[in-house]
C-alpha cells in the first residue's frame, strides 16, 4: 500500500524530470556555497568607505588591489596559509596511512566482529 505524492510519482516515471531536478539542486547548492566566497573577493577590492557603508554595494565602485597587500602587511596571512597547508597535508597523509592499514586488516585478517565492522563502514 503506497500513497505517493503525485509530483514524486511523476519523477519516478520520468528520468528527464529527475535529472532536471538533480541538476537544479546541484546548481542551487553551488550558488549557496560560492556566494560568500564571491562576496568576500569583491569586498576585498572595495575602498574602506564602500565596504563599511550602511548599505554596501555588491560591485566595487573603484578597484583597490592594494587592499590585498595591506592585508598581508597587517596580518601574517602568509604564515597562516603555511600553517593551514602543513596541518591539512599532515592530516590527509596520516588519514591515508590509517585507512590503508584498516583496509589491509579488513581484506586479509580474520577477527571476531569483522563483518559488523565492515557493515558499519
């Protein structure tokens, strides 16, 4: 006994409609994800008065690329970036080694609870 919503039933029957819904959802998630990043980059090129206005504009009236150099002078952004690369790279390397060892254990060794652990992954 199934009580389908008519729109969902139509999606199941039409692979084109399901594909369009998937593409629309992907575009929506991408737009939501990229909006803060684009806004941050655009505000970085605005003047101080433009970016601190009560109603800031989205597009900079005049471009100020010297703001990027000023940011690196005021805050040690290069060091922060190096720290991020170091910790992210180290974490990725250690996680890869750990995953490889776990994969070997699941593939080659027999131990109690192996099927439960495999099912939980």
